[in-house]
C-alpha cells in the first residue's frame, strides 16, 4: 500500500507564489510539469459494495487488490474523478490518522487511469448512489527534489496553494516523513495551513462551488 504524507501552505497571491518559485530555484529545484486539472469530489453517501463491483473491471488485475484494500479497510473515504492532460483518473483517498481523507496529512491513496471519459466515470459513481460534493478546477505546477513532490496550485476560490508530499510504503515512517516536510517548509519560510482553517475553506467552497468552479475568483476564510 502506498501512503501519502502531504502538508499544504496557503500562498493565495501571485506575488507569494513567485516568492516560492524563486526560493525553489535558489535550491536548484526546477519545474518539471505544468497543466490544468479538473477534480470532481463525491460524498460518501453511496453503496461501496456496488461501486467495487462496477469499478474494478476498469483496472488490470495488479491494481484491483490495492483498490479493494483501500475501499474495504480505509476510513473516511474521499472519492474523486480527475481529468488532466487529456487523461481521466479514478482517485480514492482514505485517512490513517485523525485528519480527514479530503485534506488530511497521513493517507492511503489510489490514483489510476481509466479507459473511459470523465462523464462516464462520474455516471458510474452516481449509479452507485454517490452524489457530487463539489467540482474543482486548478492550474498546477509540479516540482521535485529527491523524494519530495512539490506543487504550486492556482485553485478556483482558494487562490495559490503549495503542497509538499512524500510517498512511502513504510507505514511506520509516516511521522518521520511529516517532520521532514515541516523542516523543509520552514527553510523555505512557509507555514503549514492548519487543518482547522483548511476545513473551513473546504466547507465554504463546497457550499458555494458553483460560484467559483472554472473562474478566477478568490475568497478569504480565516
């Protein structure tokens, strides 16, 4: 099982995003990819057994056990469909600590490409009783250093947000990975976006996503 340790920092403005780009460049960290992304989040209000039955045939055998494990053993699932660079992905995240699976720090993750359109994938989830929580749009810049995966996202509603992530298969090393990220962020002059504020932002967007999806508009929730 792949585990994801991810910490966010709220940049909000283009000026702050550029400062981070400059600090990364000073450390020899260059952008490796840039693209637009659509993410559709679903509520946990459907039939997981039915979803497993319908979704597993979309994946090769070596991916099925991993998906079954996270669907059957994970908690507080976050279900998403994603489109980027003309490809469609099914994404499931489940928490392994006391934070949420949508925005939490320590999570199990499944993200794999599917051979159907985003509309077709959304329809499968809807047929299993899952309803939309919100639709998100963002422009993403990707950076990498060693085992760090770094992004600078321009999100509808949020403005600029940076994410620092380490992926590991070592469940016992999650706290160590978290501390490495925090130390790295501190060296860049960044502060962690608190889970409490992030949840308030997430809640506000979910309640008002139709006003922000696909736009340049930004809100500020303290």
